[in-house]
């Protein structure tokens, strides 16, 4: 969530670079959980898509998972 707090949006590739020890499968699973909880939003499909925080999930009010 911190990666999204510091940016307006974040591509999955950028997120994966922040967690090199985490498999892409695990990272995608965790991202999907955050999307399902409506904490983040996936915009677009495929390699051009990006992630962004939902309104209300800003730096001072983030919910940890």
C-alpha cells in the first residue's frame, strides 16, 4: 500500500520490483485480495493496466491487511 501512497498510480511491474523476494503469483493474489476488498482499483486490462488507491485509502487513513 505504501507504493500506492507515494504515487497516483502504480503498474504491477513496478510493484513486483519492490518485492523481488515475492513470487509474481503471490503478489497477484494479494493484489486481487485488495481489489476485492475495494482498497485499491485496477484500471485497464493486460500489461497496460495500473493500480491506484480507492478514494478514502490515502496515506493517513490506510487499512493494513
